[in-house]
């Protein structure tokens, strides 16, 4: 089996992907669709401690997926649309790219001359 | 689960892989040539708005490849490179793939199966380093849902938790 050299990716998309890869963080983002929420509110469904929630929020914040406000002691988290839009645009481009390329390959195959090895 | 099902089907059969399936109307030897010979690749992999400006391929075990797509009018070049690790013409090609500006690398296993009607069933398995990276790519489907007003997010999440 081919082995891979693990090179840590440093592009912004990688940060977003890594943040999205965790189911707890995805659930937190889903909760934030309904509006800003505090650490306590975000931890509630998971019976999670404040520090554990804060750790996840730092990952989301570093990826630019949320912003943190300052209301007295609380720092309510708010969903940030821009990185999601960037990933969405990438996903759309990726899909379009391969949709188009596979269609082009299909067309191109009909124009390619047969060779003796193509025994049909 | 299945995502991005349009002209090709994408599934995630295990923790670290994405599998792409698509049929082509030619025998495997012909599809193989279209996929591995630069003079053919340039003609379908590039297109006028995004031409394949660099296409270097040394298709043998240990050989390297480098493709660069460059838009004719402006920035936004996309480069990808890697190695050939298994070359079994016309059935199986194993390569590594690393985009210049996107997460990676991956090991890509291309299998061409001849069908009874002379068509070819292509199966491309893209295996990432770890689950996190794979899920990141899959999660881009979720991001798309978010970016488009959330309509697909719940489906995507449900599929991911399952």
C-alpha cells in the first residue's frame, strides 16, 4: 500500500475543513444557525464542561467560522458566513470542474482513433 | 452516503476515502490512453477557459506528474502534482495527488473495468491521510448547504452522523 507523507496543510481551507470535521463542532454550528449562543447554551446538549466547549469554539473561531462577542462576562458566539461561502464556492467549482471534465472525456473518447489493442 | 451526484456518483465507503464512479463509452484500453497520454489529456482535461498549460507525465512506477491549469485572462492558476505508484495498463493506476492550494495529499486508485457492452466502468478511490481531512472534503457539501441558505445542511449533517 502506498504511504503518504503527512505535510501539515496551512491554507485557510484546511483550517475550515479541520474545524468542520468534528461532529460536536458541526452540531454547535447547527445550533448557531438559530442565533448567537453562550458557552453554557452550546454545551448543554452534550453535557459538556465550559472549558471543553471553549476549546471547540477556539477551533471554530480560528477557522473564522464564528465570531465571539463581549457581553459582560459572556462571549456569545455568532455564526460567520464568509468562510462557509468560500468552502461552498470551492465545492461548487470542484464539482463543476469534474462534471465538465468527465463530460469532455466522454465526448473526446468518441473522436479518438482506435488502436489495435482496442479489440472492440 | 452519497454526495455530489450529478454526472458522477460520489460515495464514502470508509473513514478516509471518497469513491467516484462514472461510466464511459469506450473500452478500457482507450480510456486508459485518454487518461495517461499527455496529447490526449491536454484535449479533454483542459478547456479554452481553463487550459492545461503544463502537462508533464512520466507514467511508470516512481515517475512524477505535474499539471497546471492557467486561465488565459487573469490569475487563478491551479497546480497539481504527484507520483505514479502502480501502473497496470489498462486496469489499475495508483497515484499520489497534491493540489498546490488545497488540502492533501491523497492516494488515488483508478480502476477501469470492462463491461459486457464494451463500455468502461471507472472507479476512482481517493484516500486521504486521515479521517479529518476526508471529512473536511465531505463537509464542504455541508458548507455548500450553509452557503446556499442552509437548505441542504440538515440532510448533509444527517448523512455525516450516520
